[in-house]
C-alpha cells in the first residue's frame, strides 16, 4: 500500500455501518489498516459488519445507536473513546429517504428524515469534534448526495437535509481548520443499496404515495440520468472514503467529492 493511504494505528467511528454504503466504508477503512467502531440502529446488521471486519484482522466493536437522540450520541462517542482511546476518523453514513409529493408530504416522515440525515449528523460532528479539538486533529466524512447540489422532485426532506449537509460540512471545515480537523463530504449518485436502488425497492420507496411508478419508469428517472448509465456498486464508495480519511488528503477540507458517474458534470 502507498504510505499516504495507510490508516494503521487510526481509529474510525462509522455511524450507519449496519449495511449499505456505511458497511463498505467501515470495511474499507479496516482494509486500509484502521480499527473501527461501528454504530447503527440495526443491531443484527452491526453484528454482520463486525464479523466481516474481524475477518480483515482489525479491532472492531459495535455500538447500538439512534443518532437522532443527542444523549445517545454523546454516550456512544464517550464509550468509543474509552474503548479505543481516541477517534481519528468519523464517517457519518446513517440516512433515510422516502418519496412523496411536497404538497402532501407526511409531517412525521419529514421530521424523521431531517432528524436522521441532518440533526443526527450535527450531534455526531459536535461530540466527536469536541474530542478531536482536544487531541489536535481528525477527519470527518459526511455523506451528502448529488441532491446536496441538484434538486429532486418529490423528496423535500431528503433534498433539504442533503443541501444542509453541504453547508454543515463547509462551515465545520472553516471553523475547525485551526484545530487540524478536516471536514469533507461525499456526494454519491444512486448506489445499489436498500436506499439507492429505488427500482428494486420501489413499493417501499413509494409507500403511501398516490401511485407506484413502473420499474422501467424509475430506471429511466435514475440510471438514465447518470452519464455512466448505471447504479454505483457499494464498494465503489471505498476509494473516496479512504482517500479523505488518509494523509493523501492532507490539504483537502471543505470539499464536496462527487462519486456520481458524472451526474453533477451535466
Ligand atoms: N445509496 C444511495 O444511492 C445513496 C445516494 C446518495 C447518498 N447516499 C447517502 O449515503 C448514506 C448511506 O446510504 P445507504 O445507501 O447505505 O443507505 P442504507 O439505507 O442502506 O443504510 C443507512 C443506514 O443508516 C442506519 N440508520 C437509519 N436511521 C438511523 C438512526 N436513527 N440512527 C442510527 N442509524 C440509522 C440504517 O439502519 C442503515 O444501516 C446515507 O446518508 C445516504 O443518504 C446514499
């Protein structure tokens, strides 16, 4: 491995690591040498990720967490610090989305999505940031979306939350640069996970809306809009994650890194 990408002796906390992109990010960081604390609501998923990280030969521990509860976030961050001695890298990968026309959008869903994607992310940045300030450095990687930049119909809460992730990332990058903390975001297009593959998961994604679109319709609305004309594969998120966590990115902060098959180039 090129020395700049080596994460040996680093500890990462990956929130949202029970499945999807967060699981791949946790595994990727472990493969680059980091020990990994993994947190999520989904405890069985956490156990599966933990086994996969153990197979890579790194230290791992699981932390059940609802990121929307500030007291839980603080307790988990304290517990991770106690268990591993420090947190060098934070990856914020918990997330949720549901489609629905803005004029009829369910208030409970609206609040829940903002709570997870945005408020929860802030609680995690705040609590880990406080420790990183004390230690004099660290890396924070927030999961945004192509919809941190572009708009999307029928996803008001998701688009609002992801737009705000970009602003949170830039704001913290400026505020915490003097402490040696780099804060960046990754903006994926549609990836083949429970969240991203809306074609496969369309009944759930459109639950409660007036009409569930056909698979063909949805495929045209998603991969048809990506220049590479396909979904991302979850392991394709690893390169950007390890880069931003590593010394290779020592001059990179406040950056929104699109991993989007060319979507935002259009
Ligand atoms: N998959 C995509 O196409 C795509 C595209 C752009 C951005 N993203 C972003 O990447 C991140 C990961 O997405 P994914 O595709 O892996 O989604 P996913 O649904 O597969 O995984 C999300 C994880 O977040 C966890 N989670 C949800 N609510 C939580 C809570 N309250 N507390 C703790 N954990 C909670 C879930 O249990 C799950 O393990 C999200 O922020 C998402 O918005 C994904």
